[in-house]
């Protein structure tokens, strides 16, 4: 390849180069351009794949979490992906999972408490039926025990009504003035056969004619739980004693058994805690029922064990309403 050039002063210049070298140089530059273009395309494809995975994998993960919630597995995932919109969706799912978990936990606790509350009147009813079978030849005893069994069935119905009311969150408004003697005598009548078969005495002591703010079914359940606890884990005679003060009506249930160990005393009212192989629900539920009536249940002495129920007394203005008659 040659090229000629002339200057104005008459100088003549000729430039020459091998054509093969020029073509080889052009091909090398074209190959470099193609290689750079291919590299740029590969980088773009790689970035697109990475970005698509960054978007699709979290979406798949969120879909799996939502499906898991629908199947009843309500554990929060706490996964975050570094993308504001996806992180917001993950936070909403975690909050929903927490709420669902709380609801399921409350439902399980309610079912457990309901079964425990129903067990006590069913136990009393079975004891009455056993008395009827044992005294089948004595019509008088059969009649008395049959009437007591009817009372137990009515009490079972009342317990179911209270459970339904508790499920609707209405039980806290049901506390009213009640006669303590009626509730205690009913419970002693129901539990006396069981204590008699165990060779133990069940006695009522203290002040009579007391009235307190509570629910008949709730207080009956509390006393029944304390008597059942004493029957299973206590020993000797059981005394149900009542007393009153300016601030409280007190019902104490105590026996002469070994009592409660020191390590168990701080946790005796905790759920699923039992020192004798029981369910660990009776005292927890009894304390909850007492609190729902505005009172409290305490362990006043661990050995021998004495539990006390403190209820609000009926004030004078609750028992007597002033009635104004005559012309205004």
C-alpha cells in the first residue's frame, strides 16, 4: 500500500506499508471490539440473573411462609432481604404469625382449662352414682343420692355456661353477693364420700353467715380444686375454716399432710407445675377464677399446706338499699 504527497515548495513524499500488516491490525482491533462487546453482554446477563434471583428467591420464601401460616405453623421467620418493599411484607407476615400463635396458645389454654373445670363436677357426679350403686337395696339412700346427682348435673351445666361466658369475656361482670355457707356446704357434701372412702375427715369451721362478692360457680370450682388437691396430695383431716375482717372474707383449706417442698413454694401457682405427678392446672385455674371475681388465692403456709381464698366482703350499702317513700 502506497500513498504520495506533494508540498507547495515542490517536495514529493511517498509512504508505503505492507497491506497484510494493515489488515492484520484491523482484524485485531475488530476482535478486541467484539470481545469487549461479548464481555459487556455477559456482565449484563450475569447482573440480570443476580437481580432476578434477588427478587424471586425472597418471593418464594414469603410464599412458603404464607403457606406455612395457612397450615397452622405460626412461627415468625424473621427473614429480611435488604429490599424495602419485601422487608415490609416480611414484617407484616411476622406480626400476623405472632398474633396467630397467641390466638392458638389462648385457644389451647382455654381447652385445657375447660377440660379441667369439667372434670371436677364429673368426678362428683361419678361419686354420687357409685353411692347409688352401693346402696341399691335402700330406696331412701338411692333417692337422696339421686337428688344429689341431679344437683351435680345442674352444676355441670352451670360450669359450661361459665366457660361460654368466659370465652365471650363477660365473666368479670358476673360477681355478685353470695352466701359463703351455701357454697361450702355444697362442696363438703359432694366431697365427703371421697374423703370417707380414703379414711379421712372433712370438717367445716369458723364464722357462719358470711357473704362476699363472687360467683357461685367460680367459688365452688376454687374450693373443689383445693379439696381435690388435698385429697390427692395431703393427709389427715381437712379443715375448711372461714373468717372475716374489714377488708376480706377469708376461706382457708388446710390438712395435716407433708405439705409443699421449699423449691416448689415460689412456683406452686405456675401453669403445668406439680409436685405430685398431677396436671399442674388446678391451682393455676383456681387462682385465675378467684382473680376474675375480684379476690385472690394465696398459699399462707407450706407445711402443712394451707391455702386461703380472700374475697371482697359485701358492704352495707350493697345489702341495704335506701328506699324513700312519701311525697316528694
